[in-house]
């Protein structure tokens, strides 16, 4: 790995890219190439045509508070400009949760760049210290504002360093990441007119997180503790008064009209007990041009998205990629 401009980068190209083409691509983007290797092909029985080779980059983007946002970009290898999809994971998820790495490869191999971040920011840009399994190299504390800022860092980095068409950007989110995607789309976050939105079990109404935390009584108790002590730890996440402030400040299920008649797709699982079907449907009904898809699987909130082989996962991923191909 090499460090440049306070960013730690690692690049990977699909094995199908010839060495000469790889070197040319590196020159085009002024890449400090750490080494060419094989990046994994999408593990899917997809019926989609994978027309593009892909290039991927891992980078630590410096935040204003001195931390780093860990980010990966996967892009098609082409001289033409291409769309971009910003992918947001859930509240206790990570950069690769819910098949996000596979989805990124599928999008890129179909001509659409994908960028995703780990919302749990890093204390250093040294991968050996930042990406530990025990999360000791992380802040383990972030707010909705932090999540939005991290997404914008990654989008702006992609716009600055890749051939992304700013007029063809979409958002995708799972679970609480769906809430983030909704806020971005509804509010044209970062001054971007997002063109399409795909949501899997979106936790985008007022009750979503209250339900997840155990109901109103437990929620109020957590808020009181955060107000009294300045923070309260719930699982691996530290909740601060700012977290609760942000939660009530942004209720995207009430502002879907701002997205106009642009296309939205929503998946919900009838057996999801983490983000209940009624919450996902509440989010879906916030939009005027929405396609709603129902699945039923005992995997519940997982939607089988982390399974090695799954017809439901393949259906969802194929439909998401097709949706963005048709609307970006």
C-alpha cells in the first residue's frame, strides 16, 4: 500500500483486464498502483449481461474531526462516462454487509459505478490498525449527520477521480441505510439531484428505531441516559444526544414528496421482525412512483443477502441492478 495526499489506497483490477490496459487505466486516473490482482467475480446466477471489466479502489478519506472514512469504489473499465450508485449499510452493519460487495461488482460489470463506506469511522488510515476485527481501531460512535457526511465524502471523491456523470447518481440503502438513502434523495443532499432510489427494508419512519431499541419505554430510557451522561452504549454503537436530535430532525417518511415522481423501488420481507413490514411499507408509500416487492423468508431481516447461493438474493440483486440500468 502507498500513501498519497493523506489517503491510503489499494487498487484491484479484475483478472480479465490485460496488463497493458491496466497500466493505461492507471495512467488515466494517476493511480499510485499498489499491485494488480484478481478481484472477485459476482457470485450470482444472474441473468444480466456483465459487459464491463471492473476496477476497484479502497481508500481512507480524511474527515474534518481527524478520523477517516473507509471507502471502496468499484467502477466499470470504459472511456465513456457512467452513472454512480451510493450504497448505505444498516446501523450495525459494515461496508460489506448484506452482499454489498457483490452488488457493487454487479453494478460495475453492468456499467454503473458503486461507492460505499463504513459508517463506523477509523481512528487511523493504517489498514492494519483501522480494520481490526474487534473494531478497536474505530470510533464506534456516529450520528446520522456523520453518515450523510461520509457518503458525501465518497461521492465527491468518485466525482473527482472517476468518469462519473453527476447527472446520473442514484442511492441504495438497506435497513437504517435505507433511511440515509431516503434523506439523501428527498433533500438532494450535497446539492445532487439523485435520479433513482432502491431500498431494502428501509427503516425510514419515526417508529423504526424505537421498535428496534425495544419500544417507547426503552427508547425514552436510552434518551434520558444519553442526556444525563452525554452518551449511552447500545451494542457496538454509542448513542449521544446528537444522535437522538438527528433522528427527530430527519423523518424521510414524511418528505417523500420532495423526490417528485422519480422512480423508487422497495423490498420488504413478511417475516422481518427487525424492520417490520409496516415500516417498510410506510416508507414506500411516501413516494408517488414506487414499485413494491414482497418476499417471504425465514432469514428475516437478512433477506438471504449474505447467503452464498439464494434465489431470493439473486432476484433482489438482479432487480436492483436492472432498476438502476433503466433509470440512471
